[in-house]
């Protein structure tokens, strides 16, 4: 249907890479979101403040700016810390053992992988959105059921897995699904930090073939396909978790 001028194989690899980044970012976002949500409803003022600061800052800064800050700024910060730590180790060891030559085993330069940086950045960003989704879902669960579970002798783990989590997911799924669909499209931003996803490949291919419409249309169709499959899975999950209410 589409002539990709020999870029078919590398384009498929880029599409698979995009899906990998999206799924791994989702897992990280859910993990961070649960932690932040539990912190926001805890009785600890410090935990509440930290979680509120996290969600406020992340939701107030554009995703592209955060990605550039974490990738380029984070790389500079890590390398500066590594350099200063190397200098401190050498000076300290030379001071106490001047007759020996000391060599630090820390690398002189640390190159952060765009793949790792993209997953961490997107997961970190959407963890803030997931936190609000999970917080609202947790607060929607009837407290009387949790009290009944405690009266039956369930520990905290059993109360969460058998009572809290199933009902929480029923309330959280609509918001979680929306966050996932937005996250999936946000993966297109990883091309700006050099990751060879399908958007980056489409840009390179369109530049060499002068066929930008063809390649970017294919990218749009792949994202549409991912979104359609996701909608089917999310609809099934919503029906699965709402069985008890029907």
C-alpha cells in the first residue's frame, strides 16, 4: 500500500521500539503514581508535601522541556558529580598516602542512553498524572469495607490486594486509560533526544527521499493502530472490573 523505499524493516524496528518505550514508561508511571497517591492520602505532612510538590511541578512544565532538562541537564549533572567525586577521592587518598599513585575507577564521562532517558522521563512525567487518578480512585472506595476487612483479621497487604485494589481499579480505569493514550502519543518526543523510534526514522527517511507525507502518514496510522488496540483492551478491563456492579 505504501512504498517505504527500502525503509520497511528499520521502520518496523522503530515501531516496536516505540511500543517498548510506551509500555515500560507506563509501568514506571503506575509505580510512581501509586506511591505518590498513597503519600498524598497519608497522615504524614512531609510525605503529603513531597507528593504535592512532585505533582504540581511535573504537571506545570511542558513534557518536551522536562525531557530536554532530564536528558541534557541530567547528563551534565551526573558527569559533574562524577568528576568532582574523582577529584575528591584522588586528593583525599594522596593526602593520607602520598607515596602511592591512586586511580579512581569512576568513569570520566557517563553517556546516558536515550532509550533509558526516554523511559525514565515519560514515566516520571505521567507518574504525576497517575497519582491524581489513583488518589481519587482510592478515596472512592467505601471505608466501611476496609474496616470490615480489618475486623476479619486481614493484614494491610490482604486488605489492599483483596479489597482496596479491585475496587480502586474500577474507579481508576477510565483515568488510567486516558493517561495511557496520552502517554503513548508522548513517546513521539523521544526522537528529539536521538532515540531511533519510528518518528526519528520517519524524519530521516523523509529527508533523504523527499517524501515526508508518506512516512509521517505511516507513523500516524501506526499510532492509530496502537490506540485502537488499547481501546479494545481498556474496554474489556472496564467490563471485567465492573462485574460486581452490574
